[in-house]
C-alpha cells in the first residue's frame, strides 16, 4: 500500500499597500542623508535598506529582524527621521486587521447563538407533543447534573493613575509642569520620558541620564542610551554595550550585552552574540549577609 501525504497549500502573503505620506523626492533620497551613527548606518546597508522609502515603509518590529539591530539603533533611526519630519509605518493597519478578525469571530458567535435558539424552540415543541418522555428526561437530568459550583471571585480592574507631572515643550525643548500648570522642570532637554520610581530618564546632546522631581540631575548624562527604572534597576548603554545600574548609579550588571529589557519580577532578558537569555536578578533577603543586588544566573533561550 502506498501512503499518500497531504501537503498544505502555502498561503500567499498579502500585498502591502501602505504608501508613506511624504513627497516622492524625499522618499528617493539615500539613507546616507540621515544623521545616523556609523553602526546603525552599516546595519541598514547590510540589510539592503538604501533609500528613505525603504525605511519609512517599515514598522519598529521589522528592524529587529536585522541581525544585531537593537533598541539603541532604533532610537538613533527614529531621532534622525524626526529631525526631518519623518516617521516609521504606523501600527494602525495591523490593528485594523485584528479588528476584522474580532468582527468575524463575533459574527460566528452570533450565528451559533441563533442555532441554539432554534434548537431550543424545537425542543419545546417536542415536549408539548411527548410530555411523558419529557418528565423522564427531566428527572434523569436533575439527578445526573446537580452540581454546586463555587462563586467566581470578583476581580477589580487596576486603575491607571496619571502622573502629577505633565511633559511640556518650549522652543523644541522638553521639561515638566504640574497639573496646576506651573513649570517644575525647565524645558532644556531634547527628550524626556515619564517618571518611574520618582526618577525620569532624559536626553540632551545625544547623551542620557536621570533627574528627580526637583529637576536635579541625580545620575549624570553620560550614557549613549537608557531606559526608565523598574524595580530599582535601569538598562543603560556605554557605546555599543549595555548593562544595569541602580538608583545610585552603581553598576549591578556589567556592560557585556548587546541589548536588554526592563526588569519584571526580578528577571529581564539580555542579548549577546545574537542570542537572547533570561537574566535573574538576586535581591538580598533579611538573613542575607551580602550587600546590594547581584546576578544569580542566566539561561539562554534562543
């Protein structure tokens, strides 16, 4: 007997009809016209991205498919585009596709509900015609399916509390004002992030550091890239390598990695030599004689 294998037909990818809303003369310019760092420019060239059109027709996630392209390179690219009034492909189209899927699922659910109503009407008609069978089935049903189910716990929704400070832009520079409209941090920075754990990551002259709510610089602007604090740690870059510092600017994780994520539940992900791994951050307990925070282990997953 000869066994026949079934092969699935390959789905043809959907055509990308997105057209960037910029002039044609701008789209045809070379990527070299952007003020990019040498590493970012080399990665784009190696990936065959040579024109502005090749850049702005892509989303953030598309650039992470490029080998060793990290968050710092993406920051560098976005800042260069922003200076020329450009931006990457919005995510809205993907969201529309997901909305279409949800609509189809809702239509399928409504169709099943209609079928259920129809079957219920037929069952009622059958019971009127055969009352004796109905009594027998009802008794058997009660005996078999009588189950006391516990009440479902009520889960309260987590409310997103807005920060007491609001970002404000003056003459192209960023700072903060309070909810009453009073300026509390002077608008002197090229970029400011949101306050996390009472510290805010700021950028000036392509360098990153952290300020407190009084506008005082508590961690100097010496890093080439940085993320906000999470669980007392922040991922920062020195040149092309990143590590982790605490709120007093002490190095907790050495600058050995190409990329890193925020710390959540004592863990984060780091990238090195093209591989991603899970890094566990150990916090000292009450009975622990060790001082500060340390790295316990790393498990490479990709």
